[in-house]
C-alpha cells in the first residue's frame, strides 16, 4: 500500500484505495513507529471478522453507519462517532445497510518492531 508519512496536509480522496488482505477497500494514510492510520471503505455486507491486535485502536466514523464490535459489546455507530478498542480485546467491523467509511488509528504501529 502507498503510504504518506511526511505530509502535513492529507486529502483522503487523493490517496488510492486498494483491497487489503481481507478484501476490503483501504487507504494507508500514515505509518510510523508511533501509529498507523487506515481509511476503510466498506460496502453493505462487508465485514472484518473479530480479531485481536497487541495495540490500542480507535475508530472514527467518517461516513455512513455500521456496527463495531469490541469484546462482547456491539455498537451501532454513525458519522462522527468514535469507538475505542483496548489492546488484546477482540474487535471487528460490519457495514450493514449502507457504505461505511472509517478511520482506524492503531497506536503504536503493530507492524513496526
């Protein structure tokens, strides 16, 4: 994925979206040791199954609505909602009836040593 790391202004629409390993359209926005930021573009029915990461995550809903699962809880979320997921707690995302666009912020970056 293409990564922007040194720009001070980022226009999401200018960053190409590509399918990630789960088949979801994603933009890799920022990647440093301190954090990784992704923009996920889910279509109705798209789902990222529950999985665990060794870092804290928060989700910010840019557009649409959907479901974010954290542990045993399911949250119906809409534009401008923020959901926090502590490290080592299973989390997943599901677009139900409409396009669902979110920012995913992982801190620190789990892909950096």
